[in-house]
């Protein structure tokens, strides 16, 4: 995996976001960041393959079974982003306030991102249980829902 897309979108002399590098060791972290950019959304990130696989979720991670939300896959982020909160300066990519909404550990139950469907468990401060991410035909968009 690479962080080239992530790094190309940012000017690290202007933003406090971490530049980061691909890690060799996975610790199975996840983070949900409330991001007030042009519009409020939640960034959902799973540590996998040395980076944080990332989705922008406009309506947040569904907390009730049967509720499905759109999750738009965005560029991989460095694992150091797990602890990032702060303000991305005006004029920079993603400008606005970023707050950690939840974080913890995650575990793959079945599937793979390459296959376009994963079932996983989250053990966070707020989010606990099992969720599913399913990729749509356009490859960029996914649906996330609580399984149990």
C-alpha cells in the first residue's frame, strides 16, 4: 500500500496532519473522526496492510440494525492519523475541524476488501458489535450497516 495520494493532497508545512509512513506491523485499530469540512461527515478508518483504509460516511456509522449508510472510499491515511484531531487550515484539502468520535480495536470476521465485502467487529468506546461493508458496482462507494 502507498500513501502517495494522501501526501500529494497535503502541504505539511501548513497542516498539522501526520505525513506518516506505511507500517509493517498491524495493531488492528479503528477510528471514527467527526469532520466538519465543507459538510459534516464522519471519517471511518480501519488499520489494515500498514495504513488506515478510509471512508467518508456522510450520515455516520449506523448504530442500529437495519440502517444502511453510504461510505465513500477515500485515499489511505497513515496509521498515525489514528490520534489526529485538530483544525485543518482554510485552503487546505479537507479544511475544517476534526475530532475523534470513537476509537478502539477491530477484527475481521470474514471477507476482504479486494472481494468487495467484509464483516467485522468493533470494540470501541461507543461502537460495539458487528458491521458489514459492501462495495457497490462503481467501486468507490460502499454501504455500511450494523449486523449485530
